[in-house]
């Protein structure tokens, strides 16, 4: 349950040491937040990645969508699909599965298609 907190702490230490975390570091931290249903932190990490001019990838978006889904924020989860496509990324099978699960939780599975 504390993995997300430890991951965020480690990320802060990176920055404190003047080390520049990369997309893999952020994705791992986002995934830790996702597993503990901390969707706000996951979305915040997407924002931080953008501000750091890192190129978000399918894993970045999928982990954030999953975090929102796990946190019962299905509308927020589904709203990330067009953002992902705007970023020039194609959702993969994992992304679609998570999006369908989000729509299902909200009783709006048609929106996820």
C-alpha cells in the first residue's frame, strides 16, 4: 500500500540530486500510483512529464487511465483517450481493456469504444 508513496519520494530525491528522471522513471511511479488507486497523483505525474518536455508514451497514458479506473473516476479515465490520440499515440490492447473496464464501471461501456 505504501509503494506509491515510496515511488513519489524516490522521484523527489532524483530531482533533489539534480538528476533528471526519464519517462521510464515517471511511468514506474505512475504505475505505483495506479496500483494504489491514487489517480490524482497519476494525473499530476502526466502534467509534470509534459512540463519537463518528456514524450509521454502508451504506458504513461495507460497507467493514468488505469489509475483513474481503479479510483472509480471512469469519466476522467475515458477523457484521457482523446488526449492520448492528440499526442499522436495509438492505444494498444491494454489501453483498450482498461478503457472498457472504466466504461463498464460507469455503466457507459459504449463510450469506451
